[in-house]
C-alpha cells in the first residue's frame, strides 16, 4: 500500500506546471519551461522518497501545449535522457505514478472535435509515462464524461470511442466514478464492456452512489484490476467543513480516514491518492496514521 498526493508539493518552493501564453510560444520558450518543470519534478520525487510517500500524480502541465497543434518541438527526443533518469529513480524507489487529464478531456463528447482533442491529450499523457519507461501500473485516469440527456447512450459512446484510442492510451486508462453523473455501478458497466479498470473515488461515492456501502463499492472496483495493472488505485478525500457540498477538505480528518481504512478491511490493499488541499502535509499525516494502524511499515 502506497500513499501520495497530486501534482504539487507546497513545501519545496517550486512548481512542475509552469506555462506561458500561447501567443508567446516558441521552441526555445517551451524547452526552457520544460527544463524548469522537470527540475521541480525531480525535487518532488526526492522529497517523496525521503518521506516515504511513494505514490505521485504527475501534473498534466509538465509539457506546456504538448497536445496543441502549435507544438512541433520534439520534446520526447530532446529530453529523453532526462526522462530516462527520472524513470530510473521512480523504478528504483518502487514508486507508483499516475496522471489525470483535466475535465475538458471527454471521450464520450457529442462533439467529434472535442473527442479528437481529448484523444490527442490522452496520447500526450501516455507519451510522458512511456518516456519515463514505466510499466502498465502507471495509469491515466479519466471520468466517464457527460450524460447529455441519455446515460445509456453516453456509456455506449464511451465504449465505442475507447476502441478508437491509441493502444498506448488503452493499456493505461482507468475510469473513475464522479460526484454527480456516473456511479461506481456505471463505471463497472464500462469495465464489463472494455476491460478498463475502475478507480474508486471515496468522496465521489459518498455524494453519488446506488445505495452500496463504500467498502462494498471499493471491493467491486478493486476486482476490476488485474495483476499487470498493479494494486487498485483509489482517490480519498472528505467534505470541507463549512464548504459547499463536494468541496474537498483543506486538511485530512484522521478519524474519518481511519474509519475508511478500517471499513475497507485488512484483506484488501490499494494505493491511496489523497485529494486534500494541503497536499504533502496531509499525506505525511496519513502515512503516520497507516503506520499506527499497522497497515504499512514504519520505514
């Protein structure tokens, strides 16, 4: 069981997602920005190794405008040694890596143009993971997309469009239940028809479910992961106190977290991505809690 956080580390004073305006695009500007982003990613990985945080969601903005037609810069070739070195570090430390494109990546969009741009964005994510030399346990997670007034048709469209995606994307894709539209049961239907593993989001399930308990839904989602996929991945968060329903907590509630872990039971291991606003700080607290609960070793 590994624990981690998404994209940014707020303790080390850098960001791996620097970008610039499209109007000022140039190959030189892209290379300079990428160099800084990769430097920061390296610092995050080193921080995580030192602190036992072995799961990281890499930012989608590592390579600015990578899936945009303006980007003709051969970043994979030019930065191949750097990606290879980072990948060796990740593998040596037995870290788990994921990526999560933004909400505009919609495989089942009614608009063919949006689908084409989404497919290009997913191919970029796969190229990053391939450049790092990571195996199929490094995953790309997406939501099922929109309902567009007909959920059955939306699921059909996702499944048929899945077959049109590049093989490099299909072998890494996982689908996540969301907080409004697609439940774990809906994602299980997508899995049944495509083989895509289901990533369980505990907070989304709390807000949008079919009556099954979190433990039951987690077990069903976990069963969709094969050995080659690695341990099941989950997203964990809780409600922000005083925030609108669905707002993620600023800081982990350790009692809520412990209840969730205990409810999941000791017979199931999974890698936990904490979607908590203070990032690594809550991840460190959660790791200490898991050590205390004897779910992971101290070192």
